[in-house]
């Protein structure tokens, strides 16, 4: 059986939807070495792959190596079908989600809630002018703020990815992310950067002594890690977390108690 690329880590399985990504993010690991995003993967192949996962997998996360929302109708069909499998579903995006897409996501989330599952939406917003410089093909940060507000207004469990926090990101831009989304989001993830020597040269940063292997990387090579010192300050705030799993758990608890 042909399977979609995926990686399982505890309760979470991250799976690729395939297809070229036009965001052109300079800090993305897919720009490193000889990594190649697979061609667009059929919805049925993704569903069939998920059905092979062990029962210990409780959440399916879309977006291993590309933005699943670049093709919004296709993504909605996939999320709807995944939502019927009795697991939580999440996705990360920089896309400009339309009013119609957000409305459909809300419908799917309501159906999933009836069976005790959740649909988590995560929008990436690492800054403003800095984001435009490092993400030249992505929708503007201002449009992403609009998407965040639409998701929240629709009653969806929404999270903001403030990652990666780069050394070139000014404090005032970082703070603006929180100021413009405050009251429209349930949690934030303040994340580190994974990179290799080629990316370090391109981003004008030093190669870090801290390295780790990533569960989604079939080569199992060592990646350098840049952890901006401001992350430790940010996670002192009530709803800011270092990792996705903790943010998801926080938001899930909020919605369970609603």
C-alpha cells in the first residue's frame, strides 16, 4: 500500500499532504540539503495511511512539510473525512482563509465535538516586516491577523504559532503579534528554529552547539537548534507555550469546560 509521509510522536501523528508550497519561507527546513516535498497526495491515500496508525495516536496534525490550506477546498474535504475517524485533528497554516472556509471549518468542528473530538487551528505569525522579508510568498501578516480573528469569531479552538523567533526579529514586532491578536486566540506557541549549515549562512546566524534528530526526518541527521532567549520570557505569560502539545492540551481543557 502506498502511504503518505508521516511521523508519530506519542499521541500525535504529523502527516504530509504533499504539493508545492509557495510561501518561500527562508527558514523552512525543506530548503535544506536535498529534501523534496512529495507531489500532492490524494485524500484517499492520506485517509488510508491514517487508518494504519496505532490506537495510541489521538491527534492527526496536517502540515509535515507544506501548508495544507494552500488548496482550501481539498483541505476541507480531507479534514471532514479525518474528523469522522474519531480522533482530534489540527493543522498549521499561513494561508488567507476565506469566510466560506472558516464557516465550513466551524461546521466540521461542531460535528467532531458531537463525538468528543476537537479541531485545532494554528496560524503562523512570527512578526510583521520581518515576516514579509522571510516569507515573501505568504499572505501578509495583516491578512493573517484577519484570519485569526475570523477563526476565533467562529468559535474554533485557535492557536498562534509565533515561530521561529529569529535573532533579527525586533522586540516591538514580537510584542505587536500579541497586541494585535490578544482576545482572539486561546494559546500561543513561541518556537525555536531548526536549521543546517547552509541555512545558517543564508540566515546570517551561527551554527548552534545544540543539535537534535527530528522524528519526521527519514535521514535522522542532526539539526542545529536556535532557541531565542526571549522564549523563556514569553512562556511566563499565562497562555504561551514552548511546544504544540502543551498548547493543544491547554486549549482542549478550555473547550472541554465550556
